[in-house]
C-alpha cells in the first residue's frame, strides 16, 4: 500500500510503500526531550521504503541534538516535523510522523505501542511531485 504524507503546507512530502498491505499501522510516542515538546508519534517498517520530496530545501530546518544521529526535518514554512532521518550502518533510515500520514482507515485501529526500536524505513530522495 502506498501511503502519502506531508507537513501541513506540503513543502516536505513523502510516499511510504508499506509492504505487505497493513491491517494496522503501529506507532510509538517518542519520549525523547524534543518529541515530548512537539508531540512526535512515529511509525516505521523495516520491509517498507520511503521516498521523500522537498519542494524548497531552503525552507527545511534540520535539527539534531545529543549524539546527533537523528536529524529532525522541520518545515520552516508551517513548522511541522514530518520525519526524522538517521545515517546508520552505511544507510539512510527514517521514521515518519503518524499524524502526517494521509491514509486514515488503517490508522484508526492502530495501537500506539507497536514500534520496535531501530526499525526504520529505507530512504531514497527524489524530486518534488508534479
Ligand atoms: Zn510545511
């Protein structure tokens, strides 16, 4: 299932290819000091893939703290934080904010406790969508 998502204004958008089709989308409310302040609830899937598109890169603030391994992409236009990326083990991984997903049916029954630490999407970066 292809699940689209974005920040509020659409500057940062993504396509999450969730395979196999989900019956529910597990998500985890992160309790780190930053996510506690902005209400970050994240989802990810080790077998999925993620394509991120950014219309105006200059309007994206990249925020990191602590060890700096996780980079929060904050839209400088609308202020939403739709995803977090991390370069680990030679690859780029990400989690996406559950509140930024556009598909709602499979999300409604989702528990908020199914996230397994370290499971993240593979990421490719692409041009903005037409
Ligand atoms: Zn935005």
